[in-house]
């Protein structure tokens, strides 16, 4: 699933004149640092190419959880 919220005033270093992004990734279970590194690289490229966010103007936060509910049960 993906949600992108635009037109939200965000400041980076006290400045809101350039595009910025705060990205949260929530995963079922966890992954190695290498996997997160690869994902960060790809997301940085995508957000830069499509939304014009510079790599030094985005943060990516990862959350892993073994407790997910779906279709009336917990997985």
C-alpha cells in the first residue's frame, strides 16, 4: 500500500522553499541492513526522479513488526 500526501507544509533546516520528504516503510517482519540499504537507494532515486526531492532533503524510516492483523486474523 502507498499513500502520498502533498501540499503539506514541511520545513527542512527551517526552510520550506524546496521539496522534502519523510518516508515511513512498515514491513511484516524485519530485514537485514543490506536490504534496507538497497531500498533506501531505490526510494531516493524514485523520489528524486518523480518528485524532485534531493537526496539530502529526505528521511526514510523503517519499522518491522511480526504482529500484523489481516482478514480477521493476526499473522
